C-alpha cells in the first residue's frame, strides 16, 4: 500500500508540474500576442503620423499660392493657418486629441478648396492644381491609414478585454487604445443635389 500511495503522490506532483508549466507557457504566449497587437497599433499610428505631417507640410505652399489670387479672403487663409498650427501642436497627443485638431484642419481645407471655386484663375494655376492633387492623395492615404489603425485598435482592445487574457492584461500594463475618429460633419452619406 505504501508503494501505491507514493506512486500516487509522484503522479500528482508530476501532473501539478505539468499544469504549472502549461499555464506558464500559455501566459508567455498570451503576453507575446498582446505585445504584437500593441506594436501593430503603434506602427499603424506611426503611418497616420507620417501622412498627417506630410499634409501639414503641404499646407503653407497651398496657402501661399492662394494668397496671390484671393488676398481679400484673409479670414479663410488665417483659419487654415491656425488649424494647421493646432494640428502641428497636437502632434504628440493621444489619438482622440490629435483627431480633433486634424478634423479642424480638414474642415478649414474644405473651406479653402470651396474658395478656390470662386476664382477661375486660381483653379487654372498649375501650382495650385498640383498641390491640390497632392493634398487629395495625402487625404486618401490618411483615410486608409486611419482605417488600418482603427482595425488594429479594435483587435488589440478585443484581445485585452477578452477572457482569459483580460485577467492579467491590466496587471501587465495593457490599456485600451483610442480610435482615430472623424469629425461628425465627415460622417454619413454625402447629399447630392441637382
């Protein structure tokens, strides 16, 4: 009987060790998966940052081009410059704060392009057209980068909020990330009028 009891204790000890090892392996794998997802969020945010910087670098050239044609539209030009400066100042901010500043800039640029419609000579200016095309391409890249970032944030937030990872994610310093959201005016279908 003593031999049987000792064997049971050894088997229980081996089983307990296997459970502890399996748990440790799972924890390491879960931790590494969360790190990969957090790094994906940070990398996708860096792509947005690159495109936003490109846009803010294009704006002074655009404003200078418009100044020559629409000098009396000073308010619109100042609004674009102020919105650009706010966007530059928000460069190191969290996504929600950065999105607010960038959305203000997008709205100001929309007013600037609407202003260009009133000046046929400006619309025909090759420099203005090239800048407008480049800015439009940059806006498309920002939109794609924002979509990719938000997808990465969704995957990351789901991972840290799902069981069983949520049990230790908070203890390990994993916090939910903010989405990069558009302004309310940019949402929804565009109304077409004839």
